[in-house]
């Protein structure tokens, strides 16, 4: 019984440690993060869906000839 309690405390502390390290890595040097066409394209696609009623079938093109799916633009639309 005591061993289970100790294991849970250890799991919680490890989870908290992982979350804190992850948060630190995410926000460390946040000003250096780039914002370019890779991030803007799904937002533009969502705006076109909302403003013009265009529902694209494919998303942003890639360098390997296969376009990304349009799902990201659809997921952004409710938040614009």
C-alpha cells in the first residue's frame, strides 16, 4: 500500500518536471521564432473559407510534389 503511494508521488513529480522543462523549452528565446509562409498559409486558407466560402481540397504545396491536406485551415476557421 505504501509502495503505491510512493510510486504515484514519483510519477507526479516526474510529470511536473517534464511539463516544466517542456514549457521552458517552448518559451525560451520566443522572440527568435520565425513567422513565415509555412505558418501563414493555413490562416489565409481559413480566411478564404470564411470570407469567400471557398472550401479547398488540398492545402499548401510541398517540395516533394504532394500537397498537405487542407485540414489545418478548417481547424483554424472557428477561431478567426
